[in-house]
């Protein structure tokens, strides 16, 4: 049974920082790609960043230069360091992995950035 649990969300003022964590539990040998998404009510879920098993990373244009994704394979954990936060970053943030043929999501953690 695979489970993803996010943590680290909260309320922060514009310009502040948060670090999100997602722990993957279960009997897993390896995870190729770990992803962070975010979603605002009424809008489509947006891919924020991903990281491969070789530590290659990619980011949405809206967060480049501000967010950093990383992973700790020994802990089966993926992180999202968010700096210089803006009100438009407000969303529920979800981590995601795919272990074919299954797609796994966490329950999400709320990030709210105030002006």
C-alpha cells in the first residue's frame, strides 16, 4: 500500500518562504519521477515542478528562480522549497508519483500567501 503525505503548508506573508515535504511510504523499490502540483478552486491542477531519479529538475515558468525541488531517496521524500512567495502562489499543493500502472497522490497541503 503506497501512501503520500504532504506537510509544511501554512499562512505566510508575501515575500516569505515555506518548505513543503512529501513522504512516500509503502513497499517501493524505486521512484523515477516525483512531482509537485498545485490547485486553486475552480482552476485546473498545475504542474509546479518535477525531479527525476537522476536529479534532473524542471519548473513552471511562474516559479522559476523562486522554488527548488529536491529529493532524499533514502527517506523516500520529495521537498519543495518556496521562496519569495506571492499571493498568486496560494493553492493546495499535492505531490505525485507514478508507479505504472498506478498514479498516486497525496491529500494536499494548503499554502496561503497574504498581501
